[in-house]
C-alpha cells in the first residue's frame, strides 16, 4: 500500500514539476510584451519638471499707488472708489494747520504777481486773514518786502526803452491769444478722440482687427494729449518772457531810486521762495492722480480716517489697450537656474479653483539678471489672456494671487528612470 502511494506521489510530482511547453512559450511572450508596453509607455508619456512659486496678476501698465507724505486725518476725499480720474486731478487732502482753499487763493495771487505786471502789482492787497499753517512765516516776510518796495512810477526812467519792451509784450500777448485758440481746438479734438477710444474699447472682442482699431484710437488720443502739452508749454514760455520783460521795465523805472533795485531783488526772491513753499506743501498734503485711470481705494475710504506717512491710501489703475495681462513671479534662488525665457507656465489662481475653472497658460517673458532678497523677478506673459484650459474666461482683478508652475523640462518617464539609476 505504501509503495502504491509512493508511485502515485512520484507521478504527481512529475506532472506538477514539468509545466506544459505552451505555458512556457506564452508566458515568456506575455512577459516580453508587458515589458515592451511598459518601455513604450515610459517613452510616450512625459513627466514635467517644474519650479513652483507665487504669481501676482497685473497689467502692462500696472496700478500706481498713492503714498501719504504726512501724518494726519483725511480732511477731504474728492472721488469715490471706481471713479474715472484725469492726470493731476486732486483726489484727497490730508488735514493740517493750513486751510486748503486759502493755499489755492495764495497760489493764484502769486502766479499773477510772478508776471510782474505793473497793474497787478499796484492793485494787489495782501490778505492777512489767510490761514496758511507752515507757510505763515514765509507769507509774512513776503508781505513786509512787498510793502517796503515802492511800485510807483518815477519820472526819470528811460521812456524809449520801456516803450520798446511794451511793444514786445504786446506781440507776445498776441501770440498767446493765437496759441490759446489752438489749445481750445486741440482740447475739443481730444474730447472726440476720447469718445472714439471709448467706443473702440466697447467694440473690442479679442480679435486682431478690433485690437488694431483700439490701438489706433489710443495712439490718436496720445497724439492729441501731446499736442495739448506742447501748446501749453509754448504758452507758458511766452508768459515767462512777458514776466521777464515786465521785470526789465520795473528795473528801469525803479533804477534811479536809491535802494529800490536791491529791494526789488529781495522781493523777487521772496516771491519765488513762497511759490516753492506752496508747491512743497501741495506735494505733502494733497494726493494727485499721477495718470488717467480708475481710482481704487485700499483701507482708507472715508474722511477723518487717520493715515501715517508711508501708508498706501489708494491706487490709480491706468486704462489698458486690450487684454494686456502680465504675471509677476518672485522666484526663489533654489532651482532658478533652470528657468529660461519662453518656458511654459501653468497659473492656478487662488480665487478660481483650477479643478472647477481650469488653469491659465503663460510664457516666461524675462528673468532678472540679478537676485534681490534671494529672489529673481520673473515676468510672465499671457498670450491667451485669462482664457483657462476649460474654456472659461476669468474676470480680471488687479493683484490676483495664484500659483505659477514653470515647466523647466518635459522629461519622459524612461529618462527619469535612467537618470535615477545613474545617480545611485
């Protein structure tokens, strides 16, 4: 009986220990096929190598922040959040010991007196009730010099010389009248150019044809603005020439009076000093629009809020020509050597989850040559604007934050595997 079991056991072992030849053949083939497929897939599929950093969305013409130059409460806010403003428009006034309207009145008086027109000087009456704060001492010195100096005509001045100068003044005033009419015409043309630019902004739909119209209307508007600036500059130069001629007349008229010429020079210096102090006061306590655009407030939205010197009170968002968006990346030094111009960038904004909205694609436009605070500034262009990978168009908001993934290399899986093995 034992021998019978032994024989059967040996037969079973022989069957189990010798697999059929077809299994060996097909098993080897399947293994080779699987290996080939694995190698093929590792060659086909790529795994991107990337450098990740934070990105801030802005435009080619970024917002301009208005910084408080003095401590104090906001006395006046002239605009509201979202209002369209013009260049040099007054936006806000910071409270101080001077009255804003009094400063403006004094500035107007000084501008008239700086023409050194005989009638203006004789008719001027200083207003001692003006509340000028820090400018009070300079204004008092100016009043004293003004009262000490006599503007009465003398009988022994050179009549012929003054007549010649007066004829030159008359000619200059005639030129100013012509230039003023040209300036008014240029301003009307600018208004029409602004209307056309606004129309083209509304018509812009992202294609090249409407973009070309938008850029052309923008160029026309800039040309009109430059023409206005040129005319205003020319008028200003001629007014200064008139002022210089009036100064010569006064010098001739007062030259024969003992000590008057020296007093006149002191008065002239005092006048210029006071004007300079007014301009310094305005820079310190008044916030002007540095460019045309849209006002955007930060944390200061109402009057009587206290600001400190250096606080960002508001910003002006300049008008843009189309969807000229830009990503600003502060790239850490680590891994920055792999980043080069033209590389693909995947941008995922925090306010738009990419799982739902998709990501925005960009390209590395430039990288700073030198680091600052251990970071490189990298500029990223957005060729497709804010159109995402899902076909959604994101709503633009200045300073939107997100994550930028800069694709430095698109290596295949097999290349990565070989690189890993070679590093062992």
